[in-house]
C-alpha cells in the first residue's frame, strides 16, 4: 500500500507572516467592494430584482433625482446600511449604464 504524500511543515514564523498578510489585506479587499458600485449593486439590489427593471419600457424612474430617491428608498426599506455616497455611486452607475438621464 502506498504512503500518502507528505505535507511540508512550515516554520511557525512563516504561518504567522502568512496569517498577518491575510488579515492586513482583508480590510483593503473589503474596502474595494464598499467603493465599487457594481459590487454594491450586486450585494444589495439583485437580491430583489434583476437588471430588467432598468430596461423595461414602462419604468417608473424618469429622472436622475428620481433614480437617487429610489435607490435610497430601497436602502431604507431593506435596511441595507448603505452610506449616502454609496447610494449616489449606485445611482450614478445605473444612470451611466441604463438610464442615461442628463440632469
């Protein structure tokens, strides 16, 4: 019967350094998602609806101000905890990619 492959043992200092690198890098990775309107949209908006609501012919949103209000309404009603600048970033992204209001 063959022996299972041996796993090399790392010195404790290497494991500590690797763990610290992970922990230090984690907040930066999380912050990137917090600043990315696409990631915020994916995490908070697509739980209730897909992008079809942005492209339908009878959509309710008729202005950029209305779009920002709707994103904030969802934020409040669903208690997503988005900050005002994140709400604005999502609304701006949606406007750039779907609505294209000029106001």
